[in-house]
C-alpha cells in the first residue's frame, strides 16, 4: 500500500459539494416541495462513475475540479492559493503536448501553443473553488482547441495530468489516484467483493498462496498450495494477474465457479461459491519457543479486530498464555488512523496514544486508551525498521512512551502526517495531508520517527545474535537512555532532527537477529524490566 499515512475517508465532503453544486444550478427548485427536492438531490449525487476511458466534457471536468479544489482549499494542513495550484495544474498538460504553455499576465491565464497566444481566461478575484474550477475548465477548452493530443486524450488522462500538478507543490504524501489505482487501495483499506484468497498467476494456472479464514473460499475447502486451472468454465492459461483478479472479484452474493488442482491428488476439484465482502488479512500470530509472534503488515478496517481476536486466542490457548508478545511492524507502511488507535489499545490499560493537529477543526483530536490490557501485562517487544511508517509509528510510540514495550530494530520512517481521502466523481481519489500527529510524550514524529531502545542493524551493519544478546545483557548497544534527548527535540528544529536520526540510521532490513533478541529479552525478565525502566524513566523526566 505504498507509504499511505493514517487516513480519514471523507465521503461526506464529496456529498456536501455535490448537493451544494446541484442546488446552485437548480435554484428554482427551492419553490417546490421538500420531498421532490430530496429525490432530485439524491439522483444528482448518487450516479455511476463514468468508465475509465470516458470522453472529456466540460460538465464532467467542472464537477471534478470543483470537488477537488474545494477539498484542498478547506482541508489541507496549511492555507493554499488556488490561483497558484490551478495554474500549476494547467501546466501539467505539457505532459500530453510539449507545445502547450500556460502563463499568468495582468490578471489573466494565457494559453500559448507552439509559442503563439491562442486565448486567455480572466483569473477569479477571490479563492472560491467553483470560480477556479470554471477558470480551469475554460483554459482546458482553449488548450484542447489548439492541441490535437490534448483534444484526443481521455478525460482520465487530462484529470491525472492536471491533478498531479495541482498537488505536486503541497507535499510528497498528497496525491491523486485514478479510478483503477484508487479502487485497489480502497479494496485494501475497506475490503471488496471476492472469494478470500491471496493468489498469484503463473504460466498455466494460479497458485493459492493464502486463504482468508473467514472468507467463502475457506468455507468451500480451498487450501494454500491449491492451483486454480479454470474459472467459470474457461481455462486461465495465459491470463494476466489483472485478468485473474477481475474474474474472482465481483459484486457481493454473486456466484463464481472454478476448478482446483490439489498437490498429491489426481482428481480435479470443482468449487461453487458466492462472493462475499472480504477484507485482506494483515495480522498473523504464531507461537515460537513460548513467545507469541504477531506480524502486522498494514492497517486496514479489520486489522485491529483480527489482531485482538488472535491475541485473545493466544491468551486462552490450551498450552497456556505465551511468555510474551513480539509485535513485528517492520516494513509496515501504515494505513487507517482509527485502526492504529485500536491496535495500540490492545496492549494498553489506559494512557495517551496520540494527538493530531491541523488547520481544520476536525483534524484536532486526542486519543486515549481504554482500560483493559488484553495481554495482561505480559512482556511486549516491538520490531521496527526504516520502512515502518505512519500508523505503525503511532503504535510503536504509544507503547514505548507508556512504558509498555521495548522497541528494537532501526529508526522508523518518520512519516508523522495524517491524510484525508476524498472520492471523486470518476471514482478516483485525492489523498491530502490534513494534520500531524504527536507521540504521547509530546514530540512530533514527522521527519524524526521512533528511536528503538536497541539498535540492531542501523545503516545495514547487522550484528549476530550471538554477539548482540550478550552485549545488550551487559548494557552495551542500548539506546534507551537517549530517548530523553529524542523526545525533547524541538518540533521545528529540522537540523537537530536530522542529527538525531543518525543515532540509529534507518534501513529496510528485517534480520533474524531482531526476533532472536526480542525472544531473549522476553525470556530474561530482569533485562526486560531494566530496559523498560530506562525508557520509561526518560518520560518521567519531562
């Protein structure tokens, strides 16, 4: 899921813009009955998105830009100039035709083609999104009349060229996703209609890598290592991964049939089932040498619920509770903000988790843990690396600052911003940075990250477990005592933050020594308490 920060999906904003646009364009309707008005608004705002290759039109474009500009103007973390962003967006059409040039001159947006002026549009005097949307549409119309390449481009191609450049001046985490890309990301975050398998297309068939334990495929008896040879009566030989996914996904409660080839069996197995709402599984827990090792690969709508269920299962295991928990967040790119709060709450019995601060009033929030530590105070060690970001950093900082977990690995990514997501009329999305989050001890994680108590492989220099475990037991290679300096850094002191990140330079490694050390710390209760005390004491000094 790339480096998506915790997100707040803002469908309400899109509906608001749609309703207001509809009312402005249909003002005479206000004299009619409220019931009739409600039905008209519903019809206007609940429409099937145009296809990916839809032709460009001024009306379609106007809806897209008005919603997008309104969202950016009201929600971005810092005040924006729609004049600057709109002109920047129009210059993006040079990607489609290098002869296009857009300039500002005496309060007008000039369109030049092949170094000749072809027309101009007056710049709106204020910052109203609908006015700048109209100016953008009019400028695009001039460009399309002059440029055959832009004129023949699909609507989606034009939208991507413009929105990419509208968002480019903001920050590297604000972006536009077209319909196809956005659909994939929504599927990861919120689920989709499917059969509940992780699958890889190979030359003549498809290998089932994993099976969602609550999905239709599991209930129908599909197993990992099975191979799908036919779907809906057709051989899948030569299909692409996209072909495979398209055929297996579909509306909930619709049927799909396929044929399995199972290792060790000669007879093919026909499977008939109905698709259901499936959310990708991001949490797995296994017992290893008495320790429960929980791997969390992302933060989607089900991650906290599934992890909670797996932790409870470990605590109620017939063999007894584990000696402790390792929470592996290495290379976890983040995900939903609300889910990171839920994951933190699993291991906390109260205390602060995070706070968010932004320009919009709704972006200012404080999150605290509820009573009830599902792990009942058992030791917890968190593994991170340089690709552990955003939601993963919220969880790590919350457990570390509350004295609930030892953190080992390398400095994390340092993505401390929250993104709000708007679904556009074309089924694409704008992801927009709208707030920053703070660790419980008050430091800003953005461009800093979380410092581990033990640095195991900073900068790619990895020690063996045979060397590192005795060193840590004797107090060497331990950074917990430096957490006070880390937490006390100024939230706007970029130079100092850069120097601090050199203490344990980030890398993307996930060496075996991380888990070996984690299990050794959990097994040595005196060492665990000492490391926890040193990290917790630094919080008390603030």
